């Protein structure tokens, strides 16, 4: 069973992010398959967690270079998701409780498309507007003049 299907709705036309998102979906599906097979799903989960940490760190780096406020709702979502993922791993390892992993599989599959289609799309838009090149790390518009609010849209209160 596929946990989350890759669809064109997830394509943001930012090659690095699109590749990273497809990798996330693939790893989430590999984790789901491992759960369905009834074996040890922890290696697949650890791969998903490791990827997610690097994925979010990349986006955080981009946000910092585009002038997002340090405490923004996009970053807050990243922190929340990573906290829950780490706690589920702790339950599995320390308490031998695998139920949080099963719950998290479903929750991540529901959360990710919305996050990508809204918050990551706002990040890509902001990067384009400010002339940010994720390869070089250079931004056409100086960060001091480009303070983005909350998720990057400028319309969030935060």
C-alpha cells in the first residue's frame, strides 16, 4: 500500500526542493511498506527522520538568506514535526511502543501535501521575488530590506 502518492500538485518548480520532496515521499512510502510487512520498520523510519532533518535544515537556511523572521510559522511547523518524529523514535526505542510510528505514518501523509502546497510554495515564491539562488546562496534583494513575516507571505501575524 502506498502511504502517499507523488502528484503534480506537489511540484513547486524549484528543482532542489522538488527532488527533496520526492525523496521524502519515497522514504515515507518505504517506511509505510516496512510497517505493512510487519518487520523492523525502525531502519526505514530512521532514514526518513534523517532525511527530514536535512530537508528542513535546507529550507531553514534558505529562509534565513531570504530574510524570513527567525521565529516564523513555517519554521515552527518544522520544529513541531521533528519533535514528534523524534519522540516517536524514543517511544519505539525506549518503551518498545511502535504505535506512535503507525500514527505518525498517517499524520505525515496528511500533513505533508498541505505544508508543501502552502508554506513551501510561499518559500519558493519569496525566493523568486527576492532573486535568491539556492545553489550560490546569493540573494538579489538585500535581506535587511526584505524582512518576511511568519510563513513568508507577509500576511501572517507572527
